[in-house]
């Protein structure tokens, strides 16, 4: 038995098994990423996967959804968008300030609620002095004179508009926008989130 174990450990079989497992893992990641790209829709910098949770999805689509959006609901129950770039395609960074502008009457239509959450690139919330980690339809957001709403996304407090300020991490960050029980205009694709614009 000891001789057999010694031969096994020196034969290269163990190294082969480890190498094979690593290659299989990397191949699976590449496949899931490729599938996720084919089912992702990006408009105004915001990316969404509408197919997750649907009956009849193949194993690769289910795996891609589980990797991108773990424990996600079907799009008809909860619409999720994410972005790491502003409207010009530049990476979001706490070194800049940004504005998300909703024209009057153009907040996301829904039958439940919506929220906007900044995280680090991995997806973890980052501490901030205000303990404000999201804004949404239940936040006391101030309207502009024309009824539009601006959400200010930046690491440092803005000189004005603190009521509509959502603190962001100091480095690169990601935004996740969620709409629960999205309205018909979201479901049929006619409603689109506006671009993130770098503040002047």
C-alpha cells in the first residue's frame, strides 16, 4: 500500500488531476462569461440580463445568471441594471462627481419600489459618514423647478443638493439599479435609464 501511494504521488497523476481541475474551472468561467455577454443588453451604459430565471433556460444560461446575479428574480418581478461607466464610457471613480438626471415624470415606473446602490467593483457596500447606502422612491429627493430629479453621486459631500446626495466609494465603483414589479414600459423596453453624466 505504501509503495502504491509513493508511486502514485511521483507518477504525475496528482499533478495531472490538479492541472485538469484548474483548466476545467477556467474553461467554465470563460464559457459563462461568453454566454453572459450574449444575453446582456446595454443601453446608456446600464447593463441588464432579462433572461435570468426563465423556464427553459439551458444549463449555461442558468450558470451565467448565477455568476452575474446570484439569487436573482425573473425580470418581471425585479429588473436589475448595473454599470461601472459613465455615459461617455469612462470608468466610474470616486475622484469625480456624477449626476443621474431624471426628466419630470420619468422616474422608473413600478408597482413596488426602486433603489440605486453604489458598491465597490466586487459588489460590497463601503462605509460612509452619512450611513446612506442607497436612494430610492422612498427617499425624500428634492425636485428641480421643472419637476425633474437629479441624484448626485460622489465621494465628498456636494456644496449643495445634499438631500439628493448618494455617497460613493473613494475608488472605482459600481452602481446597481433595481426596480421591483417594474412597469410595462420597462418590460417592453421602451423605458431606459438615463446615462450617468460627469458633473462639471
